[in-house]
C-alpha cells in the first residue's frame, strides 16, 4: 500500500555529504564583498524577496513548496562525522557508544509490515570522510535487528519490487537525471510508496578524490567550479523531480523531505578559492510532511558566519522529523536491564515549520 494512500507518514533524508556552502546554495549574500560573496550570482524565487544560488533554477521555481532554515549550527568539532551523528541521531557518540539513527528508532517503535523494511539507506552507508568514528547511520544500542538495509546488504534481496527501477517509465527516470543521486532519489520515492518509513539518500559516499560538496578548492577535494558544473545541477534536477513526483502521486503531504549537509563553509574564500569547514552556520531545507512551504526560518549575519535570528540546532531538526512521523520526540525507549534511551535530549521540533 502506498504511504500516501494509507495515510502513513514517511521521511526522506537527502544527506548532502561533504557540507554544502550556505553562500553557494540557499543563503547567498549578493551585497557582500567578493571574498565573501564568491563567484556566483543569485536568482529570484517563487517566494518574493527570497533569493538562492543561480545554479538552482528549478528549485527556485519550487521554493513556495520549501521551508528554508538559514540558521543551522553546532559547536562540536568541525569534522564531517560530528555533523553526521548530530543530524541523524540527535546527539554525539561518546566513549565509543553509537546512538541509533532515527530511522532505526522508527523501526523499533512502529509496527512492521510484512516484506517491507522500515528503514533503508540508499545506495549504501557513508564511507570514510576523514576520522574513523561513527557516521550515525547504524542502529547502535538497539541491535542488529533494527539496522537499515541498503543495496549491497544481504537483506536487500527481499522480493520488495521497489528496488527495481526498470519498471519506471523512461520519462520519469530521465526527469531525475542519470546520476547516482538522481536515481537514488527516484528509488527513495518508490520505497516510500511501498511503505518504507525512513529513507536516507547519501549524495556522496566519501569526500576524497571525487567531486562532492567538500569544496576546499584543491584536490583531493572539490572546487567551486565543480559546484557549478556538476554538484549544484545534480541537486537541482534530482530534488526538483522528487518534489514533483511526490506531489503528483499524492505523497508529499505525508512525506517529509529534508535536505541538509553536516555543516556549512567558511564565510570567506580561502587561498585556493574554496571554502573550509564551518559548523557555525549553514542551511537546511524541508518540504512536505505537514510543513508549511514558502517560508524562511532563521537568518545568518551579513557574511553568513553565524546565526543572527532563531538559531536551530541539529537536535531540533531530528525532533522535527520525529514529529512529522507522529512520534513524540520526548519519549524514551526501554533498552532492558534498567537502561533507557531518550530519543532527543534538550531539543523540541521546529514548530514554525508546521505553522
């Protein structure tokens, strides 16, 4: 049964691995000095007065369906892995303890469907991004029975037809683009339609020796030229197609789509013409799942270096995903032997997103 038809809630998390620059995506500063503004222009959107990067024209036309959060931030170490953990579990792993991905929690607290996995990671887990610690995409203390499945896992050999894209019309497949991320977004739609509750789509597996959002400006990392030629157009086409497809199938109201990276980038260009890690502020995007599109929550300062209004922490985003799924983020799970696990600590859902 399709999630929309059954009224069941789902979440698709587009994990933009590498850390997109807020200035080159959702929060351009066209009036800032060149070393802050960067090489790209900005364009008007479907929301009056709101501009985004010039290389996101399709998403600009659909911004009335999106909620921009321009004040994401955290104060943990400026490495990829801390952001991955915070955004997917709501907290940092400490002393080797892995906290469960919110998708594993959903698998634990919801009634399973026969033959339908509750939590899928597409196309596979995040690989090495610099530090050998958890990325927050496991079941942690919940155990192996609540691990996600992915295309390379043994459990993906189910009879679930959603994994087979060959049945899709060529025009639909083409609308998402020929990239791995584009086809991953199409797979996410198929999985949600089949009843999967949480799908995490990792845009990239690593940030080394391949084009990604990690735009330090020189190899083995990426450049802002790579953003213009490949990364931004890929996101623009795939994300836009996903929004259209979900809406046309009546699934957008019951499916929350979240697009975010693990941190932002430095507000000034470095010596290589790129930007380095910057968790002090970045942007995230929400669509569907009961949220109110066409609005901007929070703001960064004039050079996109820190929140200037309504700071939002990753735990709040996790709590928001739980809320959209109809799960009380204030609850705790009984782990047995007198131990319990709070879903999210010290964070509430972003209420304005649902206003």
